[in-house]
């Protein structure tokens, strides 16, 4: 039998797939459509006929309704052959399911019509390209809403990005904080080092480091030239009479201010070479002669003289706004029965009148040095209150309206007082008393202390054409020996410096310090009639270029 529905019929055509339903299952062509295809000549085989079945006919459902259903009992059991035909997209090696709906009409979903494919030309002879098995068909119509999940924002991914940004910024902040911390630490170390170096430098310059301060600092300064500004001030008591003398020393090298108190009993030499006391020199020789005598005695240069009468001292204290002094005694008032004008105690505030009374007071039976120390306290209190600005200090001096010595005009005096005030305000200021022997001469210890610690450490080299200073000590056992030597030296053009008396010496000595001074010492020995063997190198008095000790071999004339 040659029945078309016979599965063994070699000419039986299997149902063809015409589309897919909404569940993705294939939809086969109806039997009526198959019969129309069988009307083609049997002898002509069309290898592309199976591709025509892939098109979707929108009228296929209507035709199925008109044709009766044909039941093929073997169709469901017939295995479907594998399709290897060329469909224009690649080879399909998968088996097609042989499901046939025999109960009702085909429920084919309404799909957009696909135009019938035109007869394809004979493909060129080439090797087919390999494709992925079960590749999606191009005739599938996908809706864009099926892929909407691609455009939907992923909140989790945003959270991850935010967390990464947070952790990154947090790490950066930590690193920045560490960097700032390191920078601060380096800055603190640098500042601390600068503070330590500055503090040590200040303490060293101020002489407050143990082992490096005080006399050690000044001893080191003596190895080189020093710059000093020295003025002499004479306080004249216009009511009771008498004078008090002090040196105001500004040692620029050691940055130290000092008031050196000079007793009136100090032995000095006048213009003619005669020995006199400081008090008499102030009254007789005046300011210039006394200034030169002091300079010769102490071996220092005095730039000027400041005569300060007691009324001007009172006005000066009032101008600076009173002073504070640690008083050591009560000063009675001039009025009988009145309470003390100045009371003993710490940090006593003194007005102008009280300052004058305290500076000039000398109690019954007191030594002159007591009164000098009170004068020094008042001067230091005044310097603490004077401005350290040279212009302001000059205005204060000009306000006093006093007649100044030509050697020290108001601008120079104001500048000197301003420098001293700078030292006094910070505590780099002291008061020293020059001790003298009963005969008015200086002891070796006093000479060394004043010249070395206050006036620079060594006797300043005399200026060109200046007289050589010769210090003389009398060891002859005869008081006339000093006067005899003074006359000879003054007549010889030397500056005589009295060194007082010493014990009896058998032979005389002429001592010089540097080799350059040997010739000077030789000439001094000749002037005094001493042999050349008396000249020796050693350590002369600090206030003299050449020192002479007169022995019993010296001939007094």
C-alpha cells in the first residue's frame, strides 16, 4: 500500500514547523497544507522546500477550520528525522519534538505576519560556518520589556560603590591625618630645638650657666678688645655741702651695667702731678681735671662728666614717677618731732624729696661707704624707671633744664642712660664699691677687681703721645720716698699713680708686662736712678703700664 499516512512510505512528508507558541513549543503545518505541497511533481526534488515551512501564514487558522481533521495513528509514534538542511542561519542538529494536537484546532498565538521568503539562489560552494548548538532563531520576535531588567538600577551595586568611596576617602583622611601629625611633630621638634638653643645662648651670654658665667665670661672677654661707655656722675649736696662720685659703666662686650662708687678719700693725682683726694679734686680741679685723674688712676677712658645737683635729682625722680628702693635705715625728717621721712623696709616707694634725703644720709658714726651705697641704690632705682629708648631718655634729660658739662651734651647723656636702663630693667646691673686703704691708695685686690671685672680686664693701651702710667709703691721705710719718686716721674713726663706703701724691701724692682713695654720700663728705671738689673718682666699693677717698688737701694732726694 502506498498510503501517505503510512510511516513506511518513502514519499511521506513529515509535518513542518511553522512557528512557536507562547510557551516556546513548535507549531506544525496542517495536513491540508501538506497535500498542496505534494501536488508538486514527484520527479523534481527541491532541497529548500523545508525552509518555506518556516514562514507564518496568518490565514492558516482559517483554512484549518474548513478542512476536516485527519487522524494518523502512527504519527505520534513515528520518530522524527534530524534536520540537516541549510536554512540561511546555520545547521540545526537538534531533534524536533513530534507533538501533534489531535483534539481541536491549532491554538496559534497572534503574531506579526512574516513575509514569505523569496526563492533563495543556489548558495556558493563553501564550508559552512560552525555555530553554537541550539542557537536562537532569528525569526523570534522578542519584546523590549523582556530585557527591562538590564536598565533597572542595582541598589546593591550602588551601595558597594558608595562603600568603596567611603573606605577610600576614609583611608585618605587617615593618611592625611598621619601626614599632618608627622608635620606637626617635625615642627614641634624644630621649635623645641630653636628654643633650647636660644635659651642656652641667652644664658651663656648672660653668664648664668654654671661654669660659664660671671667672672668666667668676663675672663674670656678679656682676651680681645672691649667696648665700654663710662661716664662719671658727681652728686652735689646743695644744702649740706659735699659731693658723692660714681662711675656709670656700660660694658658693651659683656652686656653688663655697673655703678662703681668712688670714696672721696681716694688718692688721685692732679694736673701738676700732686697727690690729692677725690673730694678735693672735685672742688678744686673741676670736672675735667677730676675726670682725667680718675682715668689715669683706673686706666680707663671716661667719655664725660654729669654734674647732678640734689634739686635736679629730686626733679628727675619725679619725672620718672617715683622709685622703689630697699632701704637699710630710717631717715628722719628735717622737722623736729615728725615721723621718719624714709622708713626702713623692702621695696619702699620714694618720691623725689625722699630719694634725695636717702641718697645723702649718713648716720652718726657711719662710714662714708654707707652713704655711698645709698646713693648707688637711688641711681639704680632711677635707671630702672628711665626709658630705654634713647630719644625718650633724651627728652627726660632735656626736661630737667640743667646746664650740662660740655663733655656730655644732652643727646649723649640720654643715649648713655638709655643703655644703662636696658641693663637695669632685666637685672644685668650691679653696684660695686671701690675699696681704698686709709691713705687713699688702692690695694692689689681692689685694683684687680675693678679693672678686671668692671673696666675690661686689662689696662687699656695708652693713646698715641699719652703719658705712660707708672704705679709706685714705697718700700723704703721712709714716707718721703713716695713724694720723691712722684716728683721725678712727673718731671720726666710720666703719669704718677700712687700705690701706697708696702713692707720694707731690700732692692727696687721695675716690672713690665709685655715685651713691647720693656723699653718703657728701662726709661722709668733711668728716671728714678735705678740700675738696669732692676727691670723685670712680670705682672704690673692693673691700673699702670709699669709698676715700681722702691727698695732701700733707692736714693731719696
